[in-house]
């Protein structure tokens, strides 16, 4: 279960490997960015934007683990308070 933290593509990849025997390609930065934003929107609807953005800090770290410059992104996301700020940051850093 922990392997799926920040990697919701894991199940698709397992299924593809089981069906084809080939290792699937990893998600690109556009897919990662869109998944983070989707997660942030859904969490905001459920918990409110303020709490959601605080919780998204750890999720962004999981989603971007292994991405180039992810350490600076993790540091910057700790100052994000709104979905607009999150979107702007991701468009700047995960372009």
C-alpha cells in the first residue's frame, strides 16, 4: 500500500506488465502535475482549501520524489496556501 503513495499509476503499471510482460513507461511531468492539481481540488472540496493545502505538502513530496529539482519544489510548496498558488508553483516548476 505504501508503494502507491504519490504513485497512483502503480496499479495501471502492474496491470500493463501482467498483461503484456513489458515494463510500462513512467508518468511524465504533465501527468504528475495534473494529478497533483486533481488531488488538491478534491481535497479542497472535502476539507476546505486551507487544510487541504497544508496536507498537500506531503503529497507533493511523494508525487515528485525522484523528479529533477524536487527538493526545491518541496521547500517552495511549504509556503503554498491556496489552489491558485499551488497551480502557479507547479506550472513554474513542473513545466
